[in-house]
C-alpha cells in the first residue's frame, strides 16, 4: 500500500517519517519524498494515529487524489532542482507527464487551480531558492551557479532572480537578511 505525505522535502524528512513508522511498528518497504510504501494496509485507527504523529512533525497525510497528485509534482520538482545535478534531456512538461504517467495539460491545470501558480513558476521558484543557497555558501561564482543549474547564461539567471526576489543577485548578496525560504513553504 502506498501512502502520500505532504511536506517531505529532504533526506531528514524521510528519516523522520521512517522513525514515526518504526515507532508505530509499521513496516516501510520504501520511503522517498512524499511517498511511502508500506507492507500492509492501515485500519482507520492506525491511519488516524499516523496522521496525528506526522502532523506533530509538520507533515500531513494526504487522502484525496488531487492533493496526492500536486504533492507528487512538487516532490519531482524539488528532487530535480535540489538533489539531481544533471540537465533534463527533455523539457519539464515532458518530464513531469512521463514521470506521473498523465497528460501534462491536465496536470498543469490541476496544479494552477489548486496552487495559484503554474508548474513552471514553481520550478523557477525552486531554482531561485537553490541559487540563494549556493550564493550563501560563497563557494561558487554566479557563472558557476548558472552553469550548475542549467541556465543559458548569467543574464538569464539574473533576470529570473530579480523577477522572483525583487533583487539582483548582487543586491541580494549584499543584503543577506533576505533569507531563504523553506522548500516546503514555497
């Protein structure tokens, strides 16, 4: 049985969910961002207790199909931007549609209606948060960051950065109090 969990955005989230499952003596066959496959079905009481335990850690057990689909889209994008360092071989729409095995237009409409932004805007917002993270580390130049995140050039990165944050990358760097946002709050 698969269960879907909102706000799982990193490896620590996976560890936290694993710990909750172990404490409840629920056998997890696999745990990845937003999805957990368990060995047996949960009864209503187990599901309610799991939901309560997950909520106490800032997670949410998803029950309806729309929420599950939106969370799967978000998790694919977070994973793509923050954890995979390779360039997509296809465009984002094809990647999402193929991965979720659904029509992209339907996914895009569903996402926009429920989130108030497009999938592409969410993707760009995630990329800008990654740019902020890399800039805060002060290890890479803006050119290296642009290359790492598959921007065509620094100007393209700078234009998107300013549209999202209201600051140029240089101004952002000067005003570090414009702190990064948590991935799950985007």
